[in-house]
């Protein structure tokens, strides 16, 4: 799906009735950069969605701000999984 469509799905996922999950890897990497779920949610809400890349059997989207990047997989119209996140250095 296109970046604007992905942005719509991400807003659904972080909104009421949506599902946003985090992989163990994402939690570990977030901890290394002192990022919380609120930081990631804010990036997903307001960041720029790049073109998807096919990796490990799924389309992954990078959502970024000037300071934080998040990689997500979309799992339906109201669900997403955060694969990893980091703070730009």
C-alpha cells in the first residue's frame, strides 16, 4: 500500500479500537535509546511514512521524524506491529 494509505492504517491502529503491538526486539531497542511507547506512538501519529520495503516475508514501513525512526508492519485495517525503533544520533 502507498505511504498515505499506510498512514491512515497507522492512525487507525493507534486510535480507539486499534491494536498496536511491539516485538521483543522493538522493546529491547527502544530501551537502549530510552524510548517509550508514547514516543513511538507520537512518531506513528505525526511522522513521515516512507515507501515500504519487503523484508522477512512482510512489507515494512519506516516512519520517521527528525529524531526518531520506527519500523512497522501493518496487520490489517486497524492493527500494526512495531518491529524496531531508534533515536537518530
